[in-house]
C-alpha cells in the first residue's frame, strides 16, 4: 500500500479532468436540433418548389399539394401520429384549446441519471397487448388544475419526436397523464399545431399512417439514447465493481482481524501455559527444598540422638594384660606426659 500511495502521489499532479459545461452542451444540442428541423422544412419547401418549376417547364398545370394550403398543413379533428420513441402509431385528438400536448402514461416513476431528472412510464393503448416502457429526460414540470377539482397536480414534461403522415415531423413537448380511460391516448395542443397547421374540424384522418424512415433527428435521438444507455451500463458496471472491491476489502479486513484475534488468543494461551508451567516448576522446586530441609533436619535430629546415646553408654573393660591398678589422681594432680607412658608402672599405693 505504501508503494501504491507513492506511485499515485507521484502521478496525481498529471491527472486533469476536463468536464464541459453541461448547460452549454445542452444549449448547443438544442440549437442543433432546431437547425435540423429548419433544414428539414427548408428541404421540403425546396423539393416542392423544384417540382413546381419542373411542372412549369414541362407545361403541366400546377396543382396545390394535398392537405396543404399556403404552406400550412391541414389536419383533421383526429389523426394518426407516429411517436419515436417508442416507435409506434397512435390515434390523436387535435385540441387547439390546450397549450401543451398530453400523452397517456401509467406507473410514472421519477429518477436521476447522471445528475439529470428522468422519468420512466408505461404506455399502453389500442392494440398494444403488452405495455411499452419508455424512459425520457424531464424538460420541465407544469401545474395542472382540472375543471372538476381545485386540486393542483404537478406533471412532468418530456420531448418526443412526432410524425404526422409524410408532411409533418417535429419534436414537441408532452405532459404525462393517465388517459387510459379516454378514447385517445394522445392530445395534440398548440405547441405542436401553431404556425405550421390549419385545423379542419369537419374531417378526420386526412394523413396516411407514417411509415418509419431513418431521419437525421431520429438518428440523433437514437444516438443520444444509445450513448445514455452505454453510459448508464458503464456506471452500473463501475458501481458493481466498486461494490465487489469494497466487499472484498471488508472480507479481507475481517479475515485479517480474525487472524490477529486468533494470534492474540494463541499468544495469551501460550503465555498462560508458560506461567502455569513456571508456577508448577517453582512449586516442585519449593517442595524439593522443603523435603530436603526435612531430611536434613531428620538427619541432624538422628545425629543428636545418636550422640546422646553414645554419651550415656558405660565404657567396657579392656582385654589387655593385667596391670597393677593405678590410682586415679585428682583433676589438679599433675600427670606424666604421654612420652612417659613407657615408664614402669608406679607401685605406689598412695591415693
């Protein structure tokens, strides 16, 4: 660990993270999206103009395009629209009295992804046997008050790419609301209709069902979604890896602590065994010393008893040749030295 920390400390000044301003990037993407929409509309107008020029050159009488009047698309009271995502056709009712379009959504769940507000919901209507789950970033939130109630409801607003026939395609905002009990899953408001459409309330389904084709906006949306999914997958994998590493570190720390605890307990047991052995050895030595002291005392006592018995026993007569008894002199009488013991016995009878 010390070596690793040293290497990290040596290279850390070289590590620099450059993170672009998210708001600036979002604004740039929005500008590019609007530019793409403008280019698509310009291409449609140029194509129409080119067809008109060709018709004029060839002497073909000019015809007004179907469902178009003064460069505005005519829509009926109800129309088929194609949403991407989820990539499905739905019936929609046109309502010029609504400011924002509305989309039927069930099981709406808010969550965060990469620090942004997202929403997850299920979309099921008409011929859909299985509900389609859709995830989109939240653009903003709106407060809705129903005419039949005074309660205010806070609803998320998302953006979806919408196609109506082959004449109209743009990105528009939708508020999410449960419309499963209504006939139409989608309501188109003024945010989609204004400046580009005229409403003929006496007609329905003026535009054919849109056949999905690859467009620049679709490619951009798909690329964004794919990038978001890949980023989310990488973050999930990184979190799982971090969780596994954390679990492995905790397990290693627990095993290390258990080993240290076992080593401490083993050392304590060995120390206790040594102390017990030392006490037993000291007890044995003390017992041996006491036994030796007892034996020594017994020997000394036996020696004293033997000495006392020896003093109390009378002396036995000698078996040497009879000699003339020599009177015992008093203690203060001088006797001859041992050197004179070889002299003739004294025959004096003095006492």
